[in-house]
């Protein structure tokens, strides 16, 4: 065995050890470097002038690309490393022409009167959150993961627990600044370029190069008053979420964490300023490094209602330390009090390092042995969706986030317009919800063989049947024909032709499809001889141990204790 193969094998099998021993310190150093850079930037100022220069440089790069003989042109993409984005896949950027855009990472200005913020595309959620909260504002759609970039979310999709009031992140975009395939700079608004404006969300950088973004912001208070409402009935929590989401005086924030098919905790939040001694006594800074992970903290409210005041910054990034519950599978035992006390201050592992340290074997395991999906479905299908997820994956907890989906009519973007029966009466929108399913399927955790890709394709078929859609940051298991049936690409194709994007940028399906061959994995799964019995031993069980790492037994015991 050569040294490289040995190193890859060790990195695969002992990945959780590498993440703790290397990933956490490296991530901490990286974060410190970013903070120093931000401070230096604040001292130097003059962002607008640098922004114009950087945009002109990108226009020059595109012009040079266009000047090449047509046969030599490769589709363009950004030079952002694939391991730096939040997508689960690894894009084949080596096949494309990479445009240098890495300097576009600054907040340019804020207009408090218009309630908008002007940013470059690689500004992160964490960066924007810190900047705006200090001014008494936040993004109208503010993701929970600090490393997500606003440009990536604008070109893909973003949704949060405020989305039942405002919709997807694309609904909060006032203007896109886009460099076209001809090197032209456009300021794209709903009035100036209505076709392009509607087609840019979900386009994943296949219509042009995003160089700037203007987003809506909303005024805030220092804390969020959270009320926890347990439910021991699926019918009850489905009906209650729909009721709360569609009320005229709906809470500012709304979500549910589901711990079993019948058990959930509904979480309602309102902006608040705790003043009285009784209110101040209920302040809980959940984002501090020694605190339990948020979803484990919420689990206690299955036993009864409760409320507390969370500092706004902590609430907005409440799932950041545990990356929802994904870290539990990467660093089992990471929520143990001893681990939090000794190493919690270095959490979470940087997502960029997680992808950077992903070997081919680990990547195939994340594709075939784990589920990372956000699926948006009509509210009327909530019970069906939870049941289908339970039958197919047996993964808990899962998330439910209600969200408005506006009805713009046929051919108005990649999302198909809601069915009339899903419209909220007297409004221009339907109420949908995001189903967040993340983790290792229950059968694999139990050491059983499990056709993960088959299950994902069944979930996609169910999603299609109820007029839902998956977020495309995650692996897509559809064929091209199935993808074009789920999404409406009529306007997208018109815009591709009108603005010269065909051949200049990758096609949407080519951009978002996994680098692994879905049909080949399906053939592998079909070749298994399944007799319904527990594998003794199962290759999948061994691979699940690689995913979970040497602290898996401790984590499972801790989970049993928390559940009890």
C-alpha cells in the first residue's frame, strides 16, 4: 500500500478524530483570520471604490473569454473552491473556465431609510448578522448557518423561521448586479429586467456572474421571546403550525422540531426587550460554547410548555454550533457536557474543512449512507410528508419551517406556481413548509442494509406528486427528464437565450447534478441480495461506524439518556 492510499484510508476511517484534532483548531484559526481581516477592512474603508474596480476586473475577464475562438471557450463559473461552499456535491470546475471573484466579500452600504443592505456575493450570513444587529436590523431572511454566502443563497434558495411572513430569500432581493456573458453590467430589478429577475433564483450561477446584491432588512429588538408548545399528536401539530403561520398576527418566528412521528415541539418567537426582573431571569444565551445544542435543549419541552428570552444573535444562529444535528454524526459525543466544557469553544467544525477533508470514500458514504435534504411542500401535505420520511428514512429529529410561496403564475420562474387549493384565502400566496431531514437513516444505524438512493428517489417522486420541490444545494437523484418535470424551465430557457448564457455558463441540471453516477449506484443497490434480516456483519454498519467515529457508543448512550 502506497503512502497516499494509506493516508486516505486513515483519513476516512478516523475522520472524526481528524475533525477534533485538526479540523477544530484549523477552523478556529481560519475564523480568527477572517475577524482580523474584517477589522482591517473596517479601518481602511473605501469599499464602494474597490467594489467598482473589482467589478470592472470581472468584466475584463469575461471580455477576454468572449474574445477567444468559439471552439476554445469553456462554460464560465466562479473560482470559489468547491470545498468552500455549502453544497454536498463537488462541482467539476476543472472542466470550466474559472473567473476570479474571490475579492467580492464586503458589505458595501446600508440604507436604513429604504431598509436595504448592499453586499457583495461572498458576504456570509454571519458577517451580515453581526453588521446589521449592531445597527438594530437583520436580514428579512436570515439563515442559521454563519458560513452560508448571501450570493449563493440568492442564486439558489434561502428560507428561515421568518419566511411564513416574507417568503423565500429571493422575495427579499431588491436588485441583483450581474455581469452577463458579453461582459455587460446589469442592475436587475423586478421593473428593469422582470424576466431575468424572476429567473435568477434557483439558477445557481448559470445565467451570469453575480457581483452585487441589495436585500431587504427589518428592524429588530435585542431578544427573541421563545414559547415552546409540545404536541403528542401529529394531527395536532400539523393543524397548529398551519393555524399559527396563517394568522393575521402570526408570530415573528415559527418552526417545529419533530422527535417522532407523533411528538413535536412547536417554537414561537417574538421580538422582545426583557425589562422586568422576571423576564431577565428567563434570559438564556443558548449560543455560548458550553450550552447544550439547541435541538437537545428543545427536546426537554416535550414534557411541558415553557418560555425564555434568547439574545437575538444567539437565536438567529441557534443551529450553527451543531449544524442542526449533522455534527452529531461527524463528532459523536460532541454534545456531551465534558466535550463541551473542554472543546466546545472551538465548535462548530468549519464546513469548508469538512469538505476539504472529504476523501472519495467518505464522499460516497455521504451520498449513499446519509441524507441531507431540505424539501419544500404544500402545508396540506405535512402529515403525508412526515409519514413518508418516517417510512423511508426513520431519521429524527426533523425540522418543519412554514414559508410563503407566492403565486406569480405559470412560466414566472423555476418554481411551479402553487395549486389553487393551496392558496391562503384572500392572499397572493400559498403556505408551504420546509421539511429538513439530515443524518444517517435508522436502518443503517441498526446495522441493516438499506437502499438510500432508492429511498431518496421515492422521496423525490412523492415531492413531485404534491407539487413540492427540493433545495438544490443537496444531492439530486433525479434524471434530467425528471428534473425538468419537477421544475418549470420555460422562462429559464428564454432568459438563457436572450442574455447569451447558452454555452457561456453551464446548464442548470449539469451544474447541480452530483458528480457521482446516480444510476450506477442504483444498479449497485439493485444487485444486493436483501432477505430482510440484519447483516452479520453488514458493510453498511462498518461504514456507519466510519461516519460516526470512535465516540459513537458514548453518543448513543447520551441520546438515550436525553430521550429518557
